[in-house]
């Protein structure tokens, strides 16, 4: 498991670097994918007036802010129950992913697509929605996983995956991000989640509780 985690983290770092270098160096294939998908979604939006409002609602409801509010509520509950390590894990992962996003955006300083169809604050690379939702879903699932009934585990994981993918697609559908921004956001979000997992070790508290119960 540790070997797989290390490999997946390394691949994610490479993907993030490739997306960044690719747009800076104007790689033809990456530009073709970015521009092709943006143009395709823009054409759909022009033909269907409900396209932009629908994706805007989805990206607002499933925004990183929504997850951070949910995370804050859970943090308060965990602190009240004296689950300090779990609470710290959520603070570092879910809540601090916001400043991480802004720092990453500041470093890259990529302009938004010229065809953006919704208001979006800040620069484009990486996608803050993709990064924030990736980190938040994984972190919240990590905390909830041991206490969820087994029959709900797979549906909950699928629901989390759908949320991550849908929000990423939504940011491109609204033309507020290039596809490479979204892929970079997913990659950086995953690496950051793994880093938080390694540093805070939230499962150590769960194992300690199990040992005490026995």
C-alpha cells in the first residue's frame, strides 16, 4: 500500500509539472485539447441558454467553500469529542487547501480563458475548485470511512468521485478554466491530501481507539 501511494504521488507530481510546463511552452497537443474542449463547450452554451446557469449552480453547490463549511462543522464536533488528531487533519487538509490554492495560482499566474462565461476570481492555473474538492472529498471520506456502515461505503465513494469529476467538468464547461488547469488541480489536490495523511496520520487515532476498546 505504501509503495502504491508513493508511486501515485510521484505520477501526480509529474502530471502537475507537465500541465504547467505544457502551457508555458505552448505544447501543440495540450493547446489543441484545451482550446478544442473550450470551443466545444462554448458552442453548446450558445445553443442552450440553460447551460451556464445549470453548471454555475452545480459548481456553487459543490464548491470548495461548501466543503470547507462542512469541514468546519465536523472539526468543531471532533474537538468537542476530543478527537484532536482527526480535527487537526481536517484543518490542515480541507481548510488550508484554500491558501495552498492561492499560492499555486500566484506562482503560475495563468490568465483565464478569453471565452469565460461565468465570474471567477483570480487566475486560472490550477483550478481551485478541482483542487479544493479533490482534497475535501478524500479527507472527509478518510474521517468518515471507519464509522460508515459497510453497505454504504461503495455508494459513498462513487458519490465522492462523481462530485470531483462533475465539478472539474463544470469549470471547463463554463470556460473559466482550461482542461489542463483542472487536471493540474486534481493532481496537486491528490498530492496535498497524501501529504496531510502522512503528516497528521489520522488513522493512528482510530487504531488507538480500537485498541483501547479491546
